[in-house]
C-alpha cells in the first residue's frame, strides 16, 4: 500500500491541527492555573465549546493577575 500525495497532505494537515490544538489547550490550562482557576475545568469548557470560540471567550473574560511582590536583595 503506497501513500500518495493526497493522503500525505491530509495526514500532515491533521497532524498540524492536533499539535496546534495541544498547544492552545496547554496554554489555556497553565494560564487558568496561574490565575487561580481550575485548569482542567477551564480547558474542558474551552475544548467542548469549540476551541476557537472558547479561546477567545477565555481571553476576553479571564480574571486579572494578582500582582506579586518581587524580592529585593540588600
């Protein structure tokens, strides 16, 4: 069974989509955890609501970061 150019192109597009999906969802998870939210819950909601729409909604309505003190050596 030989892989022709159409199948190779299709598999490449699917692979790139999966890599991009993983990168977006991992960013959402770590961003939610950094902001004090449940990362798995937010990531699941983004995934189930449609990745593009869910990502835009998360970026628009995510909570603000709390300022953290920077230690200064004397």
